[in-house]
C-alpha cells in the first residue's frame, strides 16, 4: 500500500479493533476500551474476596484461613476478575499466542480498577516491578507478559516501572498444575535482586505485576526477597485470581 509504513498499518489495525468489540465483534459503544459495555458487564468480576490474597470468598470483608494462619510476604492483591471465561481465554491468547491487543485491553481495564481503588484509599506504590521470566523461557516466548502489563499500567497510572530490578536466575519448571507446597519448593532461590535495586528499596512501597495469581507462591517469594532488602510494603497487581483448589 503506497504511502503507508508498517507502523501506520499497525495503528490502523488497532483502530479497527477499537471500533469493534474484541469479544463479540459487534460495534463498540465504549468510548475508550476495545470491548463493548455489554461484554464488559458480563466479565467474571471478582466479587467477594480475601482482603489480603484476593482468593474468592462467600462474603465481603473477610480474610481467608490461609492468610490468617500465615501472612504472605505481600500486603494486598488487587485483581479485577476471577480466572474464568472469557478472561482466561484473553490471557492465554495474549501470553501464549502473542495477541498483544488482548493484553493491552486487559491492562487498560486493570488500570481503571486501580484508579477506583486509589480513590477509595488504596495507597499508591512508588513503582511497579514486573515478575521476571527466566531467560530461556523469555527467549522461547519472545516477550515477558508481566513486563508488557507493567509498562502499560505505568503509562496509564503515571508510575515508574523498574523491569531491571528483579531477575530469575534459575529456570524452574512451569508452575501450572503444581500444588502450593510444590510451588514453594520450586521457587526457593529462584529470584534475585540486581545490585542497582538495593539502594532504592529502603522503606519503599512497591507493586508486583503479573498476569494471574494462583497460589500466591511466586508473589510471596519475591515480596519476601524485597522485604529482606528493606522494602516496607509490597502489593500485587494482576489481571485475575484463581479460586482455591476445590472451589471450582
């Protein structure tokens, strides 16, 4: 097409997606997001959940038994949705098929959720830290979905993103399908801090960014590492929270 470079074509493709809902493909009546208001209302919103780890619960204002028994390394999890259809499908397409517009859409909606939470008293962090991938896994995938989510969130919320503070020197087996105890063993010494992070962690309030929180083992392991280095509070921002095993 004469007169159009690749970037122009990509922008046109994104505008086309904005005109049509990414879920139902009907005309999009939402002024800013790539999803229509009807589909947005039908997303699996989290509802009642644990005040700490955000696991779905039958009533509001409760802390789950696991967090009462042993507090995790993080202070609070913020997630808009349960890990259920169609959010699970959108995350899978973004994470494993490289369909970035789906990730961008979810990041925009997560940013909107966080703005409401800040307005209701949730403390704003000083910076966002994406959960790192091991180098081999990132080479295979071609990108780190947590880094992309953090970059989109940082731009929308006007928060700095430090993607170079954490690294994952051990290429541990994938966490999917593992129980909580196995996940914890899997993550021992899996994460490390880069030298430039240490001087900036004393008393810092930070938020980890990831796509899905399952048992919370990864987030808690990183949060404990950051706290040992002097951070005062670690929150977790993710797209979706899975239910406790057996809750469906």
